[in-house]
C-alpha cells in the first residue's frame, strides 16, 4: 500500500468520523442539553453521514485489514466508539449523565483520530494487514 | 444581519450553522460550485463555510475532470483521480469562487498542514481552517475576530 494511501485513510477517519462525532459534543456548555442538541448528538453517533459512527470507522479502517489498526490511537477510538454505540438507549431516553459521558467520549474519539492522522503523516505503516504472507 | 454561505455535499455543516451560528448570520446553503456561484451572484455574502471532502457528490457535480486528472496525475487510474477530486473538492470550489471574483473570508473545518495553509492563503487570500466544529472558534474566524 502506498504511504500516501495510508495518510489519506487516516485523514479520512479524522474528517469523516472524528470531526463529525464531536460536532455537538464540542458545543455543549454546562450540560445544557436541549432537545435539538440531544437529537444532533444522536445523529453524530448513530446517523453519521448516513451510517453509525462505529460502522463508518470500521468501513474506513477495518480491524482485520487496515494498517491503521496497528496504531494505539486506532484502538482508543475503536473502544470508545464501541462504548458510544452501546449507549444508544440511554441517550435516546435523554439520560443527562449518560449524555455528558457520551460527549466526553466523543471528544476523546476526535482527539485520538486527530493524533492518528498526525502519526500517519510522519510514519510508515507499522505492520502488514492480518493474513498477509510474511 | 450578515450572511453566510455554507458549501457542502451533505447537511452537517448547515445543521451546525443553523443551530450555533444563526444568531450572527443568515444561513444560505449550496451543494455544488455552480449553486454557490449563483448564490454569490444573487446578493451580498459576508463569509463562506466550506466542507473539504465531497465524497457523496455525484461525479458530474464535481469541479474537475476525472479522466483528465487520472491521466495527468495518476497514470490513468480513474478511481484514484475521483477520490482525489472528492478529497480536495472544497478547495477546488474555492478556487472557482476566487476566479469569479468572490473574495469573502473562507473557513474550512479541517486540519491542514501549516505549509498547505500558507499556500492556500497565498493563492486564495482570506482562508482559515479549524480542526473541529468549535462554534466559538468558527464564529471568530468567520467574523474576522481571530
């Protein structure tokens, strides 16, 4: 795989997942969750440009085949997105402590994917995709 | 009230702008370069908020020729050329707007490398970029208070 392709993939993750996942979370001050903000957060997490954020993440950087999956920032973002994916019922119910926790996790996802994009700019792939012959 | 033109291939920027910026700007939206130009020619506009990647746009709506780009940059690889045009579409649209004489402040929500940012400013003047949907920072950039 071209290094430029890896950089492109990491940049796409930061743009298509990280930035949008945190779109609402970054703008909620003092826990004032209006219905508009809750709905927008739900779209950020579960209808992100037409798919769930976790789905978008795994489509752009699949665990089994993406060279990005070898980076710690990928794992951080993946685990946080798994958590966020499971929070859906409580978020839809408007449970404020969960909304707060989700917003914090969304910001961490954005940060991890920005760090991943930065790392991809300066380094080569760290491993071959799983299943690749030695 | 000041007017803001949002240019994107989806509705995420427009939704963000309507929720967080509408106290400061009247929001207009365009999803293609041709629509953005029509909007700008239709009345005064104070600032532009532009998405960078247009990966959901129809190929025929993109600025740039896929075939020519493939031959010029990618050894004939049409898929890579299409991805390239989609990935850089916001900048290509800005270039068209500047060429048509529209010099409004343009804000991207994207983390450009410093060298790229310098180049964008050299080519297109008032260009700003922010790494995230931070409404306070976006507002400062759009209003020139940064």
